[in-house]
C-alpha cells in the first residue's frame, strides 16, 4: 500500500466502507449512461459559476485528470485501480487497470497515439485506450515512478519522472531512461511539462531543483532553487514554466527557457504533496492548481504575478485534488471524497432574475452579459402572462406584462447555457 493511499485510507473507509487492515472491498465495475461526445455543461438556475456532480465511483480517492481524445474528461479512481470517464452531463463509466497495477495510479497524460499513459508509483507504465484495452510496460532499470506528473513531449513521446531518472516511453512502448546528474536522486514529486522551447522540464523535489532535458539527446541541465521544494510544473501564457513549492508559506515560481528563476510569495500554502497534488494549464492557458490545504482552486496570472482563488461547493471532509481543462472551455476539479465540480469560467449573467408587474401593459428591461458572446435569444413560457422582445441593444430584452399570472423568460446563448427570469403579473 502506497504512502498516498495510507494517508487517505481512513477517509476512504468512512465514505465507502473498508477494513483498515486490508484493501477496500471492490464491487463489480459500475457503468452509467454515456455519450459518444461530451455535451457542454449547462449552467443551472441563475447562472451559477459552479456545477457539481457526484460520480459514484467505486473508490473515494480520485487523482490525476486529463481531457481525453473523445472530448470527455477522464480521471483516475485511485483506490479502485480504475480510469473513469465523465461526460458533460455527469454520466460515468469506469475501466479497470487492476490486472496490471503495481501501485496507485497518481499521474496521467494522453499520448500522441491518443491513449492514456498512467504512472502508478511502481516500476512500470500503464497504457489504456478509450475502449479500456490495457497494457503495462516494465521500466528497464526497475526504478519507481514519481507521483506528480507526466507530459507529452515535443518529440511525440510521453515523458515521466522516476526516483532516479527522467524517462520517456514511445507509442510502441519502448522506455528510455536518463539518469539525473550526480547529487540528484529520490525524486518523489516529479512534475513534468513541455516548455515553450520544446524541451521537457521537470521538478526534482528531493533536492530543490528544476530540470531541463533536451528530447533529441537526453541532455539534462539542473537549476537549483534553494528556497523551494518544487512539485507540479505548468507552462504559462508568458512562455515560462511555473512551479509550485511544497512549503508552509505560499510560494510559487517560474523559470524562463534560458533558466532564469524567480519566486513569488503568492498562491496556496502546501504543507505536503497531499495538499497540492496536481496543477494544470487551464482553458485560458494559465496555470491552475487544486489547493487542498484550504479547499480552493486558484489561477495564476502570469503577467501580473497574482493569484485568484475559487472555492468549490465541497462537502465536509472533501478537498479538491486535481484539475483539468474540459472541451467545454471550463475547469474540471476532482476530489478526495467523491465530488466532482465544474467551474464555469465564463458564466452567462442575467439581471434581474425576478420581475414583478402591478398590472398589464407595463415594460421592463432584462440585461445579459457573457464574454466573447454577442447574441442571445429569449422565450416566454406563457405569452398570456408576459411577452419578450429584443431590447435597445443586443444585450437587452424588453419584457411586457400581458395578464395576471406567473411565467418564466428563458435567456439562452448559442452553446446551451440558459438562465430563467421569473415573472409575476399582479
């Protein structure tokens, strides 16, 4: 049993039922209605920013997430050794890799062959297709994989960190390892990303450094960061690689393609890797992180070097664990505890959402706003109570009272977001 799994065994037992002395009891694979392509997540009610799903996965400890080649979001059900697919309406199906698992699935990316590559803290790499076909490839040296990350390299191979090597696996399954330079080893939290320069960048957490490897030659250059124990690494819009430090005080940093390092006292306070498991490039191209220490996710503005926090509606004892960009342009967040939340990064806002008329023949205006959208439609549920027409601008609608009663005016955009305005005519 791995260290990460031990940390959360008590929580998993409380939520799903298991024995502290052994592994969780696993029922048969659960399947839910699915879709071939992921429909956009629709806003609920008044255009709330957060939408929450309860996936009902077998385990209660979710980990790495990725946007799949099918347009759905996929995440690892870590306790159950399964890869789960969730569609835009929350439908889930799980695919088991238990037969080849050597540890806990904690890192994942999608390869050039459109398959998922999974690191499970063991001496092999797992590959799984969207149809659930699974295969494991032994690491030649027998070294174990690091926790934090994997990435598709500019050379078309998947790169991943090991305790004592940075390594790559080709689409045909050939693994090549490159030993860290002398003085660097036991890299437990080795996040990996591809930089704007086409090189692979990785965190070396045990010796406080960021590494750069040239894919074509395997040449490694290390950049020490004495004040930071780096874990996740993410490419930002500023073309620099951002890293996130395991420390009691908030500390983030970036490194330029030439190796210049800067740190900033912003972001989440990560006491351990268990409270900052994953960061990823968001739908806006900026780094986003799950900050389990304070139950938030946050976005880094790489221009102003500032952070914006967002708090998902999690239940008691549940914390965000990983993030991924969805095909809907929203940010998906899984958790330890079972919830999966979607942050609608550009919500459609309508004001007001309630209208009251003292009689018929009166007119009031409803306004709508949504970034990068300039056209909306409006429809009345009962034209005998109130009608709606385009207002003086594209972002306004005129509602006219007709007769006593109640109805709803539904404002819609072109991608499925809807907000209802409640109308009462006295």
